[in-house]
C-alpha cells in the first residue's frame, strides 16, 4: 500500500510479486469467459478496500483450487498481469474498473499499474515503495543505483518514480532472456499483442479524464524511463515496448485534441460574428474550453517529448536488436499518423541511420516504415532531403544478403519512382531493372513491379483494362510490346526470356497474355510501317512469346526459382489460359511457320516449333478445327524437307510426338501425315542408295549431299519414332560395309548411317522386352547386333576423328545394354542378346581411350579459341565416360581400369572427377579386386615397359606383373 501524502518519510510499504511460474502450465486459464475475469477483478477490488490498509504485503495474485477427481481447475485472475496474460476478452471492462479504482484511491491503483509493468518484465521478486517529500535532497541521486549483492545472490534496482522511490529486488537469473515477451509456446504467443492492446485501451478510455491530471502519466513515464535504463534486458525490452505504444496512443489523443481545438475555434468565430457589440456567455464558455484544450494539448506534447528524449533517443541504438526494431517500427507509425510533427529531417535521420543496422530485422523495419511513407505523395514532398541523402543506401540494400530486405528495398524504390519526381536516374533504373533476372523469385517479382512502373505506367497503361475500344487497347499493347522487346535486347548478358516473363507475370500479365498483339507484330509486312520490327527484334519477341506460353500453360517458374503452393483459383486460371492460347495458335501458328520457314531464321523456327507441346489438343475436336491441324502438319512437313539442321529437325520430330497422342481424336490424322512423310524420305534414300551402287565413282557431290540430308532426316525421326517397319538396318549396314571396303562413302554419311543403325537395333530391343516379337525375330536381332558391333569395331581405326568417335560411343552403348541391362533383367529370352566383349575388343577399347583421350600435351594442337578448346575437352570427356561405364557395370574386366586410374594425377584437372567416381564405384563392387587394380596401375607408372609400340604406330597397353601379392583381409575387416 502507498501511504497518504502526510505519511512520515522513511516508512516503506512492500508488495511482493507472486511468481507467475506456477501458472505456466495452466492452459485451462484461457477457457474462462470475460464475465468471470471481470467479476473476479471486481471482487478483488471490493474485498481489498479494508485489507490494503491493514497489511503491507500484496494479497495473493490468484487462487487455484484443483480437484483431481473432477479433473477441473478454477482460476481467478485478480491482477492486471493475469488479465493480460490470459486474453483480452475482458480487457475493456477491466480497464474501466481500474479507472474507477484510480478515481477512488489513485495511489493504490497506480501502484497496481506499476506492479503490472514489473511483472510483465518477468520479475519474480519484491517491489518496495517509499515516499519522499524533498525532491532536492542530495541523497536522491545517490539512491538511484542498480547493483548485485553477492551474499544474497539478488539484484537490486532503486530508481525514482515520482512521488516514490521504487526498490525492485529479483533473482539474478532474470537476465537470462526468459520473460513474457520472449517466452515461446501457445501460452505466451499472444502476450505481446494483449500487452499492447491493454496499453492502447487504457489511454483511449482515460483520454478525456485522468490522463490530464498531471499525476498518472507523469508517474508512468517516469517508471518506464527508469526501467528502460536498466541493464536487465527484460526491464529494458518491456518498458521500451510499453513506452513506444504509449507514445503512439498519445499521438492519437493529440490528434483528437487537435480536431476538438479546430471545431472549437470555428465555433468561436461563429459566435463572434453573431454578437460583436454585446457580451456573449456562450463565447466565454467556448474560449475557456479552448484554453483547456490548449492546456491539455501542451500536456500531451510534454509527455511525448519526455518519452522521445528520455527513452527513444537512447533505445533506438540499444544493444538488443528487438528493442531497436520496436523503436524504428513505432517512429514509422508516428511519421505516418502525425506527419506535420514527426515527418521532418530531425526525426527522419533516425530511420536513415538505422538503415545501416547489422541486424536484418531492424533494417527490415526501417524499410517497412518507409514503404508507408513513400506510398503517400504528400509525405514524399517532405522527404526530399532524406531521399537525396539515403537513396544510395536504399539502392545498395537491394543486394542485401537477406532476400526479404532486398525485396522491400526494391519496393521502396518502386514507390520512389512512382511518387518522387526525378528521384532515380536512368542509371539507377537500369541497375534495378536487371533484378528481373535474379534467381530469387520474390526479388525478381519486386523488380518486375519496378520494371512495369518504369516501362508501361509512363505510357498510361494503368487504364488499359477500362478502355472500351478494342483497337485502342491493342494499339497500347503493341506499343508496350515494342518497349519490352527493346528492354530485353538492351539487357547486356541477360538473354533468359523465361526469367523476364516470370518476373513480370504478376504485374504485366495483361500484356504477356496478349498473344493476338504479338502475332500481329510478327505477321506484319516489313514495309508496312516505318518503325517495323527488325529480324533481331522479331527473334526477341518470339522468345518472349514462347516463354509467356510456357508460363501460362505450366504455371511453373524457370529453373532455380521456387514456387509456393498453388491455390485453386490459380489452377483454374492456368486451365483457362491454356485453352485460350490453344484456340489462338491453332489458327496463327501455321501462318507464322509459313512466313518464317523460308526466311532462314533458325531461332524463330525453333521457338515456333515448341509451341504445339503446350496445346490442349482436345480443342481440335471440340472446336472443329481439324483443317487447321492439317495446315500445321503441312507446314511442319515443308520445314522437314527444307531443313538439315539438327535442332530444327529434332523439334519437328518432337512436334509430331506432341500431336500424335493415341487417346485423342486427331491421332489418326497425325499418324497418317507422319507415315506419308517417312514413306517419302525412305523412298528417296533407297533410290539414292541404288544410284550410289550403280554409278560408283560417277556419284557426284550433289547426290552425295542429298543422300546425307535425307539420311539425317530419317535418323532424327528414328530417334523418337519407331520406323523399324521400313527395315533400314540392312541398307545402312550395306552402306557402312561399302565405306570400309572401298572407302567411297563420305564421313557425314557414315556418321548418320551408324546412328540410324543403332536406333533401329534399340527399337527392336524395346519390342523384344515388351514381348512383341517371335523367337526367330529375337535371334535375328541378336545376329544384327553382333554384326553391327563388328562394323563399329572396324571403324575405330578410321582416319576421320568424328567417325571413329561416333563408332566408339555407339559401340560402348551397345556393349553396356546387351551385356549388363539384359543379363541383369533375368528374362528367359535374354540369351540370344547376351554379348560379352572378348579380350581383344577390350584391349582395342582401352587403347582407343589412351590414344584419343589421354593425349600428351606436346602433341595437342594449342588453340587460342577457348570455346573450341572447351568443345574438344567436352568430346574427350564423353569418350572417357562411355568407357568408364563399361568398367563400372562390369562389362569389361576390372583390371583393365589400371590404365585409366594411373592417369588420375596427370589429368586431374580435365578428367579427375570421372576417374574418381569410377574408382569409387569399382571399390563398391569388389574391394579386393579394386586394390589389385590400383597396385597394377602403380606398377605401370613405375615400369614404362608396360607400353609397347605396335607395327602400325599405335600404342598397346598390356598388363604388368602377372603376380601381385595381396594380403587377404577377412571379410569382417574389409575397409
């Protein structure tokens, strides 16, 4: 109890805080209704009228009556702390009861509020209040201390809260960070919002009464100032949060007083106009009311100044980042709520300085506050100096290591671009725009919004959806597309259209889904307009169009960007977009292919041929568009007949695969068109083959080129389509044998013949594995495979590097499939296909690797072209990987790997990863044999006699040291 003012100085009154640790597990407290809390508070107030004058200690903070049989707890909240901790359902009624108690006995009610703040700080100790009468006593300052008593193990804090001196005693472990604001779990997670709500309700309910008595708020501010200066983080954290929330509430009171003052002033002016000559009692009443309001407003201003200078100025740079974040978050609210007072450079500097904070959470609070300020044009006018001073810092925060900080920084700069004239230079905008290619999707989306504002809003695209005339809307979008294409072309080193489209998808979807405008730009004549698109611009537009089609059909971001869980609305939008693009491009795609199939624009054709894979093919039958499908197939056929490039032919083959789905009604139409095309190609090849054997040396280069181009088209389709019914293997093998015997077949034709034969055998094997062939066919396939392997083996010594490398890769793949995959499958019909390479073939394979992969540096042609050098290295790595797979899957003997392992150190940079992985896999297969192989490789390094020169000039690699002593290791100790 706090004594009345006449109590002699020196008499102390104590209140012992009940530790709230007992109730940490009482989750049942949250079940109580608001009526029980309010009634408990009232019973506690009425019952304590007499006891507070008889006893100096606090009554028990709560009463727990447990009955184990009934398994039920009855808990009564009798302190402000417990009301806040349990919930805010009765917050307003409790605040009203406290106000009534304050009006009856303000010292006792105020001490209850002081205890509330102490308990919210996590203090489980004792609070002693002693009244002093002489504020100028020299002992006052000496008593304001915070110290530790080593004997008792208790911490003491003594500070002045007018008109008392409070002495708080608590155990030393209070500073461990375990206090209500930091406690985790469902019981405490709502404590902070409840605490803030209580303070807001308290100020709101007493804003017209006791808040202006120059006693309540002075004491509370004095208390919070003293606690905020404590070394204990619980005191400092809780008091700072309370002070900042009180400051926000006081600003609202100040704004309310300002409105009252304005209304009173107007009423005074009206009364003055009514009676200028005779006195008016109403005017005098209004003038007195005006003076009272001004006095109240001055009082509130003094309280705000005390909080700001006494707490904020010291705590915004506190060692605890949570405290700094609270200060910066609240000052942003003050600037937005009361901009005429707080939105000045003297307050903005605190936000600017804190932008350099080491903690990302604090930097994030700064940016969140600036977001609300820069979203208001009127606020932006008052922030010119701040913008000029801290723009570079905000721009640098776009590279922050915390992605969320970078996202908010870009959003702030976007608002700065929108509402601050000439705040960002063209260089700034160019730097920010490149973030659309960021791998982090939130950053890219924020940059996409910035780019949207920069490119399109200046052209008044904001109202495009409201335009009634379709022509005007199309004209706007065409202009926007040209602007977007120009930006894409100017992006130095950034040619990933998928990333650009994904970044702009949320903000500029209206433009990226306008495929009609894109098609019209691509189909327009070059001489139609003065500003017609160039070929380079058309390439860029087609890339953007394909990326937008992919985004609309799949709804997936490009590689490296993560996408959150899709909502039902997004899935429905994706289905609608796919149907829309299908209906449009079913008609438009044949026209585009017809225009660009003869222009030699490889990039445009490649992108256009990928469009059918995103079609909803059911639309062909539902919308009765079979004629457009026939037109599309004719255009693809013309491209196949004209082109010889591998990429274009591959995409044509894939287009037939996309369109030729058996479950669709258009399957027969597509299958017929494909069969007609292949009939034509195979017939042409057979005729050219007959002419080749008939003419002999008179077979000219033009016919040879025609044979190569026809065979390449067939081979490309054979990779993805089963065309074994044309039985091309016999023709290709005959051609390959002729090349071996007579040498009259050009190298490009040999390469395509090897590939075509390989695809034929693999398709036959696929049929056998599915049980679609007879026993005789299986035997025939085995013979064909062995004969083709013999042909590839002979081509290993071909003088042309491309031919021998192709033969080596194909031979390794066949040995792998027919020696491992078929044997390990355990099928009964696998015997006709099993083919274990003999020792001589294994020696030839390893000799090929040593001759063409591990090439000595002195014999290698040094090239200044890094790209060409990288291409050569890539081919050699493929050759080595193909052979190492034979070792790993036990197709060849493991000891033959000694010739590979010994090159590990010498060629570590180029092939170290492949050799290391091979060594690791062989060790998993057989550790003893792997150790023997390593010993053998070490002996080959030490004995150069292991290498023998053959008569033809090639090197032969033989095994060395037939006897190698290896101590046998017990199975249980193999390491």
